[in-house]
C-alpha cells in the first residue's frame, strides 16, 4: 500500500513541476522546477528498485547539468520581449504541428495493448544475487562494450570541441607555469600580520600581495613581464612605508 | 565475441588518439602537417583493413560486416582521405590549420563507419552522434568568420532536434516491437503483418531523422546556410561521408528490418525523392554563391539516389550505390575547384568570380566543366551512369510518374550546371585567380580523370555494387 501512495505523491509532484517548467516566466524558476522534476523522477526509480539510476539522475542531472544551465542563464542576458518576437506569426504553424503530434499520440494510446507477461518480467531481478550496480557493470563491460567505448569517443570529441572552440592564444593572455605555482609555499605569496585594535592596515605601513614578486609564476611569453625581468616588490613596500609615515 | 570485425574502426580511432597526442605534445611549430600525413596513412591502412576483414556479426549482434558495409565504408574512407588532402593547403591559408581539425575528421569518419556497420538501433544512434558531434565542431572551426560560427550553431541546433526525433522514433519502435536488433525487428514484423500505429509512427520518426542527415527535402532548410558558412574542406566532408553513412542506414533499415513493410514506405520515399529533385534543381537556379548552389545541387542528388531505394529492388539499391560512387568523385572534384578560388589571398565564392576562367586558367576550367557536365548527366561521363541505373530500376518497378518528374527536373538542373560552363568559357575575363596549390590541383585533376574514364571500370563497379546490394536482400 505504501509504495502506491508514494508513487502517486512522486508522480503528482513530478507532473505539476513539469508543467511549471514550461509555464514559469522566469528562466531561473524554470530551471529550479526542472531540478524538482529530476528529484521526483529519481524517487520513482527508487520505488521501481533501480537505486543506481536514481542516484545517477540526481548526481548528473540535478547536480551537474542544472548547475551548468543556471550558470548559462545567469551569464546570458535573456530578453523575454525579444524572445517572444515573431511568436504571433509562428503560432499557427506551431499549433498545426502540435495538433498533428497530439492526434498521433492519441492514436498510439488507443492501439496500446500491454503484453500480460510484462508485469511479471519487471518484478524479477535482472540477475540473481547481484545489486543493480553490479548487474549494470557486468552488462556494460561485456555485451555492450562496443557502445560503451563509442560513448567514450563521443565524450572525447565533445571535450576537443570545447577546447578548440574556446581556447584562444591572445597577445594579452596571462598564463602561469603550473609546476612553479605548485612548488611555492603559502608564505612566499601571503603575509600574515596581527593587527592592533583600532588601527588600520595603512597605519602599520600597509601590506602588499603578493609578497615578493608580481610575476613569480607567470610564463615567459605571457602578458606582463618581459623575458628575464623580475619585478621586485621590496622597493614598492619601502615607498608605501615612507608615505604612511 | 568476435571483436576483430571492428578492426578498421579500432585502428582509425587509435590513430585519431595518436594524432591528438602528437598535436598536444608538439611544442615547436605547427603540428597540422605531420598530423595530416599521419591521418592520410591511417586512412590508407584502414582502407586495406576494410577490404580484408571477414564478414559476420560481432559484439553480441550489435555490429555487422558484409559486402554492403564494406562498399559503403570504402566510399566513406575515400572521402575522408580526399578531404584531408584538400585541407592541407587550404587550411594553412585560412588560419584553420590546427591539428584538432584532422582529429575531428578522423573521429567523424569513425562514427560514419560505425553507422554503416550498425546492426542494432543503439549502435545506429551512437555512430550517428559521434559523426555529427564532430561535424558540428568542424563547421564552427574557423573562429575568425561569423559565417562559420553561424553555420556551426545552425547545424548544431537543427541536428540536435533531428537526433531527438530519431531517438523518439527508436523508442517507439522498441516499445512496440520489443527489440532493438535489426533481425529481431525483422522477425517481429514478418510474424505479425498488421502494422501497429505506434510502430508506424516510430518508423516515420526514424525516417525524418535520417532525411535530415542526407538533407532530403522537407528537412533540407539547413543545407545552404551550413554549406556556405563552413570552411570549404569541411563542406566537402559534410557533403560526402555523413551522407553516405546516412544512406547506408537508410538502405539497411528499409530493406532489412522494415523490408516487409515496403508497400507502406515506398510512397513516402517516392514523395521525398521527387520533392528533393524538384526543390534542389529549382532552388539552385537563383543562387549567386557557388557553395549555396552546390548545397542545392547536393539536395537534388540525394533525391536521385533515393529513387533507387524507392524501387525497393536489388537493382535499385545497386543503382543507388553506383550513384553515390559517382557523386563522391564529381562532388569532391568540384569542391577542390571551389577551394582553389581565391583572389589576392582572399577567398572568393561568387559564381561570377569564375568569369573567364577558361582563358586565365584553362586546366582547372576544363576540370570544372567536366564535373558540371557529369553532374548534369551528360552521357559519356560518370554522372550519367548513376542517373541511368536508378531510373532504369525505377522503370522496372513501374514507378513511371517518379521517372518522368525526375527526368524533367534533371533537364531543369542542367541549366545551372551549364550556366557555370558558359560563365567560365564565354564571359568576359575577370581578374585571374591566385595560383592554385598543388594538393588542390592534384584532387581536381585526378577526380576529373576518374569522372571521364568511369566507363572503363563500369563493369567491375557494377559487379561490386550487385554483390553489395545482394548482401542486403539475403
């Protein structure tokens, strides 16, 4: 009895929030409703006994994809008025296509007949004495190894695309030598001071960040220093001290 | 599990990875040229591997190798190979000579080969995604050009919608037949003759997705913009390898698992073919940009190639295969001429820029004239035989209306091909084009020679095509 009640709760919230995704005017709200949809869908997966898929749905869709989506929404200026331009002229065509699709779906639904054996099939575990994750792994690495590897290639191509389309070498790019950045200690770049009560940093002579040099980790051909040029910071510190006095 | 069946794909993927590593670790100078040479070597090696690999089913029925897949894979490998040669000089001038270009072409070819060898709807989808994703990036690879970015975005958005529709169709087919493998679907259709509505809708959705890939008519809107905006080597690749792969899927799906339903889908294919031929031929007339004109021309060529499928006979499939082969040679040759079009270091793409080419550069003008005559279907050249074979098969299958419309439209199509010849040889000479580079001359002249002497190796081609077509109708 309990699973059925839970099923209806999850399903109702899922459908309602799916409607809200389409209807809400604010795109951030729409994205957040989509997160709610995914959470409820993963609840349904849990009820069906597919715990691995449920976790995946939350981790990948709510976690990664939606955060990315929110980032994009925030960085892009979406002008709703501009988006809705031409809505009126496209409306009739859109309605026609939607009507055709709805009629098709209704025809499919009328012709639907469910194989009576399906109900039993879904209740049997895929493989005996195996958790979901184990069963999936066993399938992916044996029967579907080809598809799994092609998936890897697809992801690799996506990665190449992201790099080749966005990484530019501009003359004023600032790049650092990663090894030098990893090698340096906190005290080389940061300075800790205890500050007396009711006194500002300026009165203590000020402090500079970075501590020793501006371009300690920057690459040779990077924007800023000329090759071999090390800008020492002590002179500047001296100047500031004199100024505050 | 017989994993050696996919050796050509595996070798090509590994060489793609090697190219990537080489490019990333090459610090001095540009890695483009060595990577291009490496990929050319890989394409040659994979071509030989494809010829020698044995037939059969592998990877639990996900993957198939037969004479048909071998034929189509060879076409795809040849087009990848020629595109890389075409890009060697072009990309250097155009600032797109990054090694990723080569790697993406290689991975897209791998995806196209997997599409050809698919024996399961999931393999179909994965291959399609791999090949398309690389193509979206390739279209936008020229970052200094707004048109290139536009073509990348347009192709990406419309392509994703088409993939979505295809995936929806696949899920419908799976839901109503209970199987993803082609044999499985074939058995279910053969045992249950009444076509359920859901299954029919799934079939139509899959057709829509594939029609988008080959830019057949109701789904052709993206073609002119994408062809115009993408760098010319990418356009060349776009108009060959993925089209062949999508055609291979078309033929394999329609003849294999959905073969028993041929009375149902025949009319659909006929309508798509007729519309593609007409709109392609008529649309090309008004174009002033030669790449846009070639886009419409490729739409009409896809229509002609579909005529062979509409016949739904082994002869029709053979006609389609021969048509695609001739299309490969004359299309890549034409694009090599287009890539050679530049004036004072700037790319020019208008048809009028060809004016007087017959006087300023008779060699390449002759090659272009050969390709144009061949595309128009003038008899001794390659293009004629493809058209002849598909229409012969259509007549044998009693598709009279289709044949008559196709022949009339090819007369209309001849107009814009002949107009280019008129502009090149009879118009007042414009300023001469820049000196063409060696690789482009090589491709345009070798393709021109193949187009002229196609008659000589017609009979072995016919035999190969026949064997390939028969392997589909077991």
